[in-house]
C-alpha cells in the first residue's frame, strides 16, 4: 500500500487519464519528458567538462602585463608654450 492508495485505485485513475487524454497524447508527453531529461543530463555533463577546462585554464596566465613606459613622450602644453613664444618673437 502506498499511503492508503491501493493498486486498484491507481489503475482506475490511470484508466480515467487514458480515456481523457488518449494514448497518443500521453505518448507525446512521455517523449517530450524523456527528451527534456536527456537534454538536462547532457547539459550537466557539458557543465562538468567546462569546469574542468576552466580549472586547467586558471593555472595558465591569460595575458602579459608590461609596466614599461615608452621613451618618447609628447607634452602638449610645452608644445603650445613653444609655439606661443615663436609667435611673440616673430612680432618683435
């Protein structure tokens, strides 16, 4: 006994469900449910593979960082001052 429900009561409920929905509809529901379970299992398996791959990638550096500054810099304010001084000398 399953919690006060006998096997005969389960068979009667199953018979009513078959009469209401039909066997074709129930087969489609079963197929859809099976496909959903297969998709879920595949997604879980793929997720485990991705986690393992991420662990392997975490050990390796992704990019190199350089703290070197280039030797040539361009100072805009100095350039503006120099051109202003050149203009003043040309006026004189």
